C-alpha cells in the first residue's frame, strides 16, 4: 500500500423534495428540492477552489443533481458507481420516522443498529452495504494514491465509509451528524486514517475555506 497521502471528500447530496423529508427514502429515486439545488451550487462554489483528481457519484438522481454543478465548476467528468447507491431500507422504504415507530415499534433513531442486526424486514444487510462501500474505498486507495477524490453519495453510505475507515461499529456512527450537502474529509496514508473535517456545510458558513 502506498504511503502517499490521499484526500477523500465524502459529500452527501442536497436536501430532497419535500414529500421525502424525514422519510426512509433508500432506493426511491427522488430529486432535490429547490433548496437542495441551491445547496449543490454552494457546494460547487466552495469545492471549486480545491483540485479534484476524481469525482465518483451515486447513480441516484439526488446525488447526480448534487454533483452536476461541481463537475461543471471543477471541469472534471463524473464517474457513476452503482456501489455508491443508498442502502435499501426494505419494508421501511417510504415510511416516515413516526410511521416506523407506529408499524414496527422501533425508534427510527436506531436504524443503524437495526440494519446491522437485520431488524429491518427485507432491508439490504449491513454486510452487503459494507462490501460495496469497501470496494469503492479500495479503488480510491489503489487508483488515486496521493490524489484528492470526492464521493457524492448518501448518508448511509457515508456512515458505512466512516465505519470502515475508522474501524468503528456501524451503530457508533450515529454519533456523527451527516447533514444534507455536507462535506466530510479524511486523509489516507497507508494504514493511517485521519478524520480532518466532519459534516461541514459551506452553504451555512461561506466564510470558511478548505485548503487546496
């Protein structure tokens, strides 16, 4: 494994259309809200200051819409990876957080724990999610050592990436806020991983900058 330092930027898509807020969207291919489109533009304005060597994107519409202005601003073509799609929530798909409690007697706040112990009927197993996210992380390490790479994807995917990179149980990532249109930055150097920035939202604080 190379000792070159690779910078990995995990980008969550912008705010989704209003009917899907506080809903387990998962495999539903919804688009961004007007606010989400504005957030995507602010992300592009912010990350346009940094040199990206690769830009990988989930195939889902909300991620594609988030990445589009960034690709235009950065001048780097996007590469769509199916492995970056959001986790399939099975029987919870399309339900609000309150509906999950009413129908299953489970707090939606415990979704990471339930996913890991297969407590969500028909949902994608956590190990399957972990396997496809790990495949992307290995590709980044193998093909982009010493480079800066952005992954535009989803909250569940970002949490799994953090769990894999930081050697954490998936439910432990519930302690991390992963907002819409947020940036999380890690550096990878051989086996060493450092979390440099967590859940930064440039659309909230345009005065902060990310060193290129």
